């Protein structure tokens, strides 16, 4: 298919039009009176901003408008991956900030710019720094379980689930991880488990089991840990020493954690899945690899095979550990072990070893990292099991819980400020007219009040995590000036669906 392009004001206008089309729908989902969308994808009803954007962007018929919407969505997806919540707020801010920037640029009425891109970026950065400084003055730490439950309630809008989630996060502490997953139960419940998180993910996307989440999720599976680079030769060695034994035991799958996987090895893993014995390649932890591997070994059992200590030729079935659940994405994975007496004994020994390392560690960064690892080995994880009488409602509630899980952790870690857009509104009131962020900061509060019934007032307990607002603001302000500087859009598409003057290559 040939490439097509559009240039000048039409290009920027088309890209912004596509962004605004999605933003207007996403913004309508904000707050306790937010609206839902109905998607043909599983007949899903949802007001989750990330889901709505993901459904709308690909449907935009004009290819240049679609490219604008997809580009903004890509940036917001990265924000969501970092903080796990706030997609709707991010869409609202992107839309309003970009429209504010465009007021200073050449348009149909005037070819003269009021400000240069560098001036706009500089002013926006200065304004952003002021807002963050004001947020930091407002922030209050979470000091009770009830406050954390309230933070969960803002996202999930369900008192019972908020109590489960907020109560568990309070017990786990700010570094504790909670995973939300759908279950075929009438009610929600929460379970604490023995697990650990890695900063690396699956070795190939061809073996993902959850296409919607783009994740690999498996239960009750053998696991083998090594920092050997895995190529065809290594796979053949492991077949002799480990895999054949598993096949004889009628265990037809294994999670293989290695330092790197060659393209030939990845292809071989895919071929084995077709033959019935599935190898799920997981990349070894990126940072402090050996230390993290020993942490994983602690919760799954078996033996970690280190290149400096062991040979793959000298591996045995007893070196295989056992995973209760693995959930891996492209850049991270969560491993849950069996919560039994042997696992608890291994964890106690490992924690003692780490505590001794703490005593001699002078680096504040490494000291904090070891403390976090001790917290994970001591407290583990929790799984929030999302259930409902209705499958449609369960999916909707799961989206809410995903946001709430991240919100409560951020709230406990970095404190909270006034919610429902009030923090931004109060900062906006302090700004002078003409400040580039003065009007955009009102976007969330104005949207909530537009959707709310007459006489509605935001209650005192409604709070937002400060780290969430800070991250969204920083990432949005870094992106918007660049997007607003678009002077051409090039894409591949059917020219008949562009509905505008084209230049075809």
C-alpha cells in the first residue's frame, strides 16, 4: 500500500481533531457520574479511559486524524504503564494543553506565530514546575487504614471492594503488590500469596495467553532458573537433563528463565508448543540479576544455575522449582510460589542474609533496594479476586480495580492531595491570566461538575495520589509541545478514506 501525506496547517489540524474526538469521549467518563461506552469486544460496558481510547482510536476513518489519536494514545499508554492509573485525566490534560499551545501558533486567520515553539516549551516547563511545587506543599501522608480505603473508593466506587483493597495494601505496606483478576464468583475476595516481582518479561510475545492484556499467564508450572544465554545448544542440553524427565512425568510445560534467548531458541520454543511440550521463555531480571534470581529461588524452590558456579550439563530434575502462578508482560513479571512450610523456611533464611547485607551497605539507593526486597520476601503479594453476578459487571469492575490497585499503592507511597480536580483548580486560581497551564488545570474539575447533578459538591474525603498527578503532568507537558509542532503527517492507508487533499508518493 502506498504512503500518503498531508502538510501544513491541515496536518496539525487533522492530528488534533483525531485526538480531540477520542478525548471528548474519554473525558465524559471522568468522576463518579462519568458515562460508559459499549464495545462490541465482548459486549463490554466500561468507563475506563485506557479501554475507551483503545477501542476508539483504531475506528477513526480519516487516516491522518487516526494517526494523531494513536500518537497521543501511545504517550498516555506509557504513562499508564508507569503509574497504572489516570488515563482519563491524562487524556483531558493532553487535549486542553495542546489546544492552549495552538492558540499561540499560526492559524487560518494569521500566519504569524505569537510565540515560538522553544518559547512555548520553556513557559510550559516553568509553569509545570510551579504546579508541582504547589502540589508538594499540599500533599499529606496516609496515616490510617481508613484514609487508604477512601483512596481506593475514589477509583473503584465500591465500598466493599475498597475495604478489601485498602485494608490489604495497608497490611502489605507501600511496596506491597496487589494483582486484580476476574473469577467466576458472585462476590469479590482477596488472598495474600507468596510471590516476587521481576523487572523483565516474556522472551516472546508469540506465547502470550491473554491477548487483551498482552500477557503470559500460567498456573501450576515447573520453573528452571539460570543466567545462561539460551541458544539451541543449551536447549538441547536441558532437554536431556530436565525436559525429558518432565515429559515422562506427563508435565507438558516449563517456565524457562534465562539471561537471553537467541532467535533460534525462541523459534524452537514456539515449535515445542506445537508438539505439546510448552517452553515459556522468561528473560532473567535486568538489574542485580544474580541477587534477584536467588530471591526467586527462595519462593519457588529448586536451584538457581549460575554460570560462575554450575554447568547446564550438571543439572538434574531436583533443580526444578515450582510456580503457583506466573503473570508476565513485555517488561515485567510476577512469580508466585507455593505458600508452604518449606517456602517459609527458605524465605526466613534469605531475609536473614539480606539483613546482614544491610548492615554494611553505605549506598542509600542499594540500602533502599534491599529493604524493598526484604519487604517482598516477608509480605509477599495479594490477589484481589474480582467477582460479580454479571459477567459484564465483572469486567467493568475489573477495570476499576486495576486503577484502584495502583492508586492506593501510590497514595501510600507518596501521599495524597485534594481529589476530583480540586488540587489543580486551587493551583490554577493562584496563576496569573495568560499562564499556559491556568485553563488546562481546570479540565478535570470542570468535567466532573458538568456531569454532576445540581447542587453536587466534592466531599472532603475524596483524595488523589500526589505521585499520580505529578507523573501525568510531567509526561504530558514533555509531550504536548512536540505534538503541537506537527507540520506534516505521513502514513500508509487507502487514499479513498482520507477525505482531504493528499500528496501521494
